[in-house]
C-alpha cells in the first residue's frame, strides 16, 4: 500500500493531515492505538514477575507501576474487567509473599468477602507492609526481546541469597539453661520436698 499522493507521476492527492496520518499508520502493523496492549501482555508480565520473584519493596513497586500502566490502558479501552485486573495482579506474587499479604489484608479488611479479589492498591499496601525492612535498591537486568511487554517492561533480578557457609553461627546466651541442668533440678526436687 502506498501513501496517498506518493505515487510517482501522479498528481498530488489533496488530503488533510488526518487522512495522511491514518494512511501512514495503516502501513505499520501494531501501530494502531487500539492494539497498544493486550490482556496477554498483562498475563506475561504477571508470569515473568512470579518466576523472577518479588523480594523487596522496590521490585514490588516496579511490578505495580508496570502492571498499572498496561492495566489502566486496557481498562480505559474496555479490554479488561476490574476483577480480572485484581486477579492478574495477585498471580504475579509468589505464594510465600502472598501468604503474608493475605494475612495482612484479612486484618486490615475484615469485612472483605473471601471469594472476591482484593483491590490492587490494597495488595500493594499490604505487600509494602509484608516486605518492610527489605533492601530497597533495584537490580535491573536487560531482558531478551521476547520478555518485553508492551513498550518495554524489564524484569527484575531477585537479590542474591547468602550461602550457608557465610551465615554467622548462632551463639548461646550466658543465661541459657541446658537440659542437663534441668534434669539435676528435677531429680533433686523429691529430696528437697521431703526435708
């Protein structure tokens, strides 16, 4: 397809800028505003985040921002329902973290129906609470093109875990009572009681 007025040897086509712009956009697949994001982009973002894991408040915040950018557009264009948004956001969170978030949400929202998904903002706030005290620095990695979502969301690397050899050995406090000491006291009790 050629752009109107761009035919060699033809008289220029009298078109408005809007018509010319629409003709140019038709030349590029995926350039239409109506195909900016798909629900599949949101599924992929949630899956990638689940696989990478959320270990800090920063990674949670990055996930929230990336998720909301895509979800907001889909909601505005009526390609996503509110409940779908809420469920998909929760699917990106590891089970171990989700357990802590769910516990906090049950405390904060005791009247919430158990079969209804929680609001995304409520999940974010409970996630911040559950991750309180974690490192807030972000470690960004470059993602392969197949993992880019929409206009280029990148994945996050989880923080490195310490090996067992580098963990400090526990120390015994000075006021610690040993089992042997308790056995001696237990054996001496009948004798003391008879006296």
